[in-house]
């Protein structure tokens, strides 16, 4: 947990160090299609900071719906390179870091057994400005996050891999200030 908090603090400080432009705050809804046949709906919030005319940082958090009483949450720190393609339309490739954690997972004794996975995001999106301070967005990204844990029982070691890999599609709205 200490490593996670340190990583989050460093991401926030690095985004703040380059910020010099507009800010945006918004909400998103979407769905994921992870490789383990878990296809949850997601609900999230995001905060964006323009570094200059083209570069933008984004810090986003999401909650995913549960399957068999186990759900996910994630925190993402992404960088966008924004291309203005028309009067009110921008497109952007994106890349960044992802921290994903399970919720509600239990081990064989019924104790909490939530896992934290670290990975990355790669994708692209498009945004449309309804007004100077209100925009809609649609993006798709591939999330790759995993963690490994090794168990030893009676001299035999077994490594279990936990994954949250797959496409995530989001639609959102944001207020620009």
C-alpha cells in the first residue's frame, strides 16, 4: 500500500509541475471486456490539465460493477496529445499508468484477499465541444494490468497471476474552466 500511495503522489506532483492551461472535470460511463470473461460496466470521474496547446494530463478513477461479489476499481494517470481536426472537434491518442484493485475477494478461509495490479493504458479518443466550457468525449483504450503471487504448500510453489486486461470503452462529459 505504501508503494501505491507513493506512486499516486508522484503522479499528482508531476502533473501539477507541468500544468499551465485549462482544467476540466467530468464524469464517464462505459464498459470493459477483460480476458477473464468479466465484462463490467464502469462509472468514473476524471480531472484534466492542459500542459500546452496539444499536451494534456488526465487523472481518472473508476468503479466497475461486481461479478460473483467481486468488483474492481482503478486509478489512471494518462497523457493525451490533442489534435484539433475541426472547429469543435479534437482527437487524441492516449497512454498512461493504471493501478487496478479487486474489491470483495475472499481467500479459502473467508478473509479479505484483494489484489492490487499495476499496468498501463494505450488508446485514443475524440471530444466534441457543446460550448466553450462543456465537452463530450468517447474513448477506447486497452488496459493491461497484472500481479503475481506465489504460494508454497508442503514444499511445492505455485504462482497465480491476476489480470485486468482488455479494451475499455468510455463516454463522458466534462466542464472546462
